[in-house]
């Protein structure tokens, strides 16, 4: 299974104010050039504003998260008016989230506006009924409902995408989530149904179980770069694939992959994955080439060379190996930084 990046733009949900639309409570917007100008090169946005959608209007009175006590769990909140607590839009926001689920079935990620009582993904301020803020442990009610409806969907906040490392991680997750539906679920066409080398006709798609296993195998070294222990645990699950119903296996493998990728890759773990990749090529290299590759990986480990330099050399040697395993590794494909999606000027 040779996984290629989507050639068309990937559908992504986004808070409408980040697109520059004046839908905020004060009649303004929070336009993000990172989203519209940089990530817009590969994303096709589905903009939504739940507060406007439930009829609150623009401008509108501000709302916030209300809890009964400081120890309240994340879902034990109400979304009420700051000036008039009798204005309670908790259930309308949840109902709206439920209503847009069919519209969002095809999105492969979601970008939320931070600090919003409807759309904030993390760290939203919570208040007691006396108006005192107690903590920043809240999640916007609309965002929380979508987390529950789409538990594996890559999600991030607009503000955090200004950080290139977090932006790269979000892109990596979106690319993987999108690839899962294209290669495992075969949505949008069958990428495995291609002409055979001998022009005898198309090659039939592998079985569902085989596609799940092949997908994990293709992502194995990239996953190792993000979390070695969790990747090995997921590998044990895949090794016992036939012990689970296929639908359950698919859910758990997809969830495991997205969980692992949610942890940004460390230089240490990435170095380990690069060394594993190099190990598949060493029998096809001469003494000087082996030394050059080992030295470059070490320079990367020490922070003296960029990841792209190591990947370029590995790709240079890749055609020498006849083994499909290493040719199919997503780790060696173009990373977000190489696609020009991590630096913005």
C-alpha cells in the first residue's frame, strides 16, 4: 500500500470568524491568515458559527461557561448569558452540533476558535453563578459535542496553529485521517484499483482486514517517531487482528493511530525511526555510503541538520531496495515542512 497525499484539497471544518467573517459577539472577526492563506493551499473549508446558527444574532450579548462547583466535570456546564444567566443556550448549541453531523461526515479535521464558550477546544474559562471565574478547564459546548461525535477527528485551535510545530502535527494528523478513509474505507474511489504492470486489467482492492493491516504497516515508522511504546502496543493489536470483528478492529486501529500522532514527534524518537529506515537500505550501500548516512542521522539527532536532509538522502538510496515495506513507509514521504506548509511570512 503506497499512500500518496490527496491531490485535491482536503475538507476541513473551521470556526467561521477565523475566515474573516464578522460573526463574533461584538460584530468583529478573528481572521487567521495562517488558515486562509497558508493552510488554505491544501484545505477546503467548511465554515460554521454555532452561535449565529442558533439565532443569537450579530452583535449579541456575551455568553460564558457556568458550573455549580469548582470540581465539576467537563460536561457539567451550562452556556449562559454573562449579563442575564436566564439566557441558556446549552441545549441549542448541542442540538446544532448534532444537526451538522451529516454535513461534517466528510471533513478530515476541524479548526476551532480558542477561548470560546461554544468553540473553545481547551482552557476555556469557567465561572460560578456569582460571576467569579474558577478555572480554565472548560471546553466549548459545540466543540465538545463534536469531539463525542467524531472521537478520532483531528482538531486544533486557530491560535495554536501559529506555532509551526503544532501546525505540522495537525497537518500530519489530517493527512493520516484523510488517507485512512481513502485507502482503508475506500471513500472517494479505490486507490488500489490500478492498472496491472502487464496491462491485463485492474488490480482488485485487498480485503478490508488486509487494508487495515497494510495501513498500519505503512505508517509504522512514522508512528514510531511519535511514540515507540504505543506503536508497539498497536502492533500487537494488529498482529492479533483476527481475534476482533473487523469493524471493531478498524475503530481501534484508527483511534490508536490518531492518538499516537497527536503526540508531536521528538527528535529522539524520530532518530530511532530514521535508523530503522536506514537499516533496510544498508545492504544495498557501500562502506562510504553507509558512513555518510549514519553521520547525517547523527547530525540530525544533535540538531545540526534538518530532517529534510536525512529524508532526501534516504529517498536517494530507496530505489536500490526491492522490498515493498520500506518503499511504502509514510515516514519517507514528503513532510508538511517540505510542502511549504510550516513557514509563513
